[in-house]
C-alpha cells in the first residue's frame, strides 16, 4: 500500500465531483493562497532568510511574486474559462459543423519544490494549477528546513486536504509519490532529479513540465565595456535565468577576470559569508558536482 494512497484517492474523488472545474472553486482557492501568503508574509520572509536567502530583496520577491501571481490569474480567469471557437475545414463549415476548444483541467497535479525558489517555484506553480481547476499535492524541499516546516503547518490551515496538501519527506517519500498515477507533474531543479521524475511519469504516461538547470552563457567580445559587462554578469547570481558562465574573447580574458573579481568584492566585500546581501544558495555538494 502506497504511503500516500489515501490522500491521492481523496483528491481524485474530489476532482471527480466536478466542483474544482467551477469558477467559484478556483477563485476560492486563489483567495486562500493569497491569504496564506499575505497573513504570514513576515514569517515566510524570516524562514526564507533562515534557510539561505539573506538578501532582503530576494525575501520580498518570494512573497510578492506569489501575491502578484494570484492577482494576475484572477484578472485573466474569466477569459481563460471561455470556450474558444476553432476553424474547421470549409467543407465541414458549409454543412453547419463548428469547432470549439474547451480548456479543461488535468485533474491531480504533483508539484515538487526545489530548494532555490522556496515560494516562487512551489506556490506559484500551485497558483496556476488551482486557477486551471486542478487539485494539488505539494512536495516540500527538505533542503529548506525552516520554510518547509512553516508551509507544512500553514497549508492545512488554509486549504482542505482534498484541494491542496503539502508533504514533507526525503527521497523515499518522493519515490512513493512518483509511483502514483498523477495527471500532471511539475518540477524545476536538477537534471538528475528530472531524470527520475521523467522515468516515473513515463510509467503512467503522465505529462510533465520540467525545467532543469539553466546555464545561459554570456558572450563578451573585444568591443565590450569590460567593467560594465563583468559587473552585470557576476551580479546575476545563481538563478537558472542568470548567466552560468561567460565566453570571453582571448584578447580581453585576463582583464575580464580581474574586473569580475573586483565586481564581486564590490558587491559582497572580501568575505561574502558575512554580507547579509549574499544568499547562501550553494552547498558544498553542489560546488563539487559543478567541478566534475
């Protein structure tokens, strides 16, 4: 018997009632998510800082992005729910046939949270899933002890478990979850974990949304403003949308390295660990892996 079978079945039964498809249910869930974040914004920012995001702007972004996402989804929901007329071949149109696209929810979504986006890569996907009329199970990242503990406490206070549930656990629990025939799986994180998710999803023909890694190389040629380029590239940080490395023209390589080092010191000082604007997203394990 799967550890999470009862919860899975409960959400399946709820979705089968047709209630989550309704506009009212979707709005209610979005409002619940908004209250969860807004009423606990200070506490969420504090736990995010405890885990690793010491820069205040990153803490604020994590919470405000979720609140803005709720507002955006609500503003578009009525338009998205409407059936859309689709073209049909002329011969069919001539005989009175019509084509209509109905946007239906998948059903039960599993959202696996990574460690580098405590809210933006866990709650924001959940917000979009709820707006579309899906039930959700959120797998919390165990690398975020404080944030995941708080979310595990808050989610049951704001949501009925048949609508949204948050689960803790390590690799064994994730493996059990992935054995269940979800209707959709969302994961953004490492390629190694993405391979595991994709293989498990294939067993049940479950559609997935995977965003893995992200390097985004920057190109710096000999005509560049080297000091400006170095500062912008090293400022980017460790989000997957920022530059992971730079291709630099050999004629300016040494100068670029010197400017990059100077820019880092200018941003975070000689000892970044003592700077509150330096978020500790990198672990020793990840550093070793990147050097392999």
